[in-house]
């Protein structure tokens, strides 16, 4: 049985998530602006599509996003981050493989990592997905915890309006 938790993911998986945030926002690009509602909706839809891959593991409700600061063409902008975590997934490797295959089919470029931890934790496996014009996504899992993170594209707006 899988149960949801509010504890942070292992250090290696958390580091991967931080790398996603620090590597910059997914800007819409010249001539390809989207609204705040569209950016938030794209990210929520992407998260939902991954959660639906394993409904017995992941909760099916989409949590409220966190609004992050970013910039578009030197102007203050906002990026929305969605994060879902579960405790003791039945098969963490299957979760990683399902999400990776899903993102590959959706046209994302993937980067994968595997970090050896201790016997109690097992290996930390992670997949990071990137594609122009789409939200950024990642998943990391061990035998004690798994999480999915989706960051919207960075769009003009003030993050404080959404905190």
C-alpha cells in the first residue's frame, strides 16, 4: 500500500529538483507568448497525465502550485511548480519507466540519473524531461519515496499575485 507523505525526498532527488529550478525558466520564446492561465493549465495537465499512469500509487488530485520568480526578456515573470510525493511506492522503477516512456512519446528530450544510496533507501532513479514550448517535468524514486515535479513555462506576471 502506498501512502502520501509531507516529508522531503532524499537528498539526491531533491538536488535534481533544485537543478531544474536553477537551470532557468521555460520561456515561451519570441512570438510564442502564452497567458498565465495557459501556462498553469499546461503544467497541471502534464502532472495529471503522469499521475494517471499509476493511479494505485499516485493521488489523482492536482495540488495547488507554488509560484516562483523568473524572468522573460528581463521582465519579472512567474513560473508555477507542482509537486506530488508518495511514501513507499510498490515498484519505483516501474514509475520511472512509465513516466520516461510517456514523456518520450510526448516529444520531450530525457536525461536520466541513477545514484547509489544505502541499503535502506536503495538507488535513486530520476528522469528529467525538457521540450520547447512545454512545461518541464521530472520524477525521482527510491524504495522509500517517489515524487513527480512539473514546472510551468515562465510567463509575464508578478509571482506575489499568486502566493
